[in-house]
C-alpha cells in the first residue's frame, strides 16, 4: 500500500480559494471607489486609485517575498500564523458588523472627504486609501497561504 506524501507546497485548490476570496474583497472596495468617482463626475481621479492599487499589489508581493525569505517551515509557527490571520479576519468581521448596512456609504463618505480637498491632497488621499485597503488584503492572503502551507492535513484547511 502506497503512503500519501504531504505536498511540499500549498495545495492548489486551497490557494486558489484564498486568493480568489481576498481578490474579490479588494475588487469590491476598489470598484466602490471607482464607481463613486464616476457617479460624481471625477473620473480623472481614477488614475490615483489605479496607482494605489498597483502600489498595494507590489507591496503585498514584497511582504510575501519577505515572509518567504524568513523560511518558516516549522509547524510551531502554524498556530501563530493562524492567530494572526484570525485577528485580521476578526477585525474585518467586527468592522463589517458595525458598517455592513452602510458600507458603500461609508466608503463613499471617505472618498468624498478626500476629494473635497486640494488637488495634491486628493491624489494622496485616494492613493493612500486604495493602497492601505489593497495591502491589507494582500497581507491576509500571504498569512493564509503561509498557514495552509504549514498544515499537516490539507483537508483541515479546506
């Protein structure tokens, strides 16, 4: 009877689900910002949202590379990574409970507060808001992917 070996890298299906979920969350927030800018006739500011998106993705890749350079391969880190990932999710759930009914309105209000300033402040504000939102999703993705890479039973992470 052949023994099943644990794969050396994260299972592909689990990685796909995690990346898809975090990507959808990021796309939702960026979409709300872009739609609001279009609705208010400020499509020209979308450039700063796209720059923030690109910078957030790049910073997420840098975080992933830094985490990979740590070469964390011991299962002793699995619990800590799960706790850190759970903290990210818990803060998101608490925020969603507080703002779920008015999520779109709250994001639009933040964008409105940003775009009512001077031109340089608008650019920096839209860039910064998008960057932080995308970086948060990227860090969550890195943590969750690192965690499933360390699990001993792939079915548990599913």
